[in-house]
């Protein structure tokens, strides 16, 4: 297996965020360089957020017992 399912989901979520950002910026400015710059910024911002939200499989899960 080349990458784990967790890594694929994180990269996919960041790619979707970058694609949406690029489409919105291109629709507004009609400039590919500006749209690609926004896509890169969105990808770079979404990657650590998705990583934090999905969490590591090694982290202990919180207990729901009371």
C-alpha cells in the first residue's frame, strides 16, 4: 500500500478545498495565476486543519463513561 487511507482522506479534503478556492477566485478575477496562488494557500491551510480534525490513530480516544 502506497499511502494509508487516513492520509488519502486528508489529502483529498485539502484538494477539494483548494479546488473550490481556485474556482471561486478564478470566477472573480479571471486570472489563472491568482487562482492557482489561492489554491495553494487553501491547500496549505486545509492540510493541517484536516490532519488535526481527523486525528491520529495512535491518540487515545476520550472516554464517554460517567
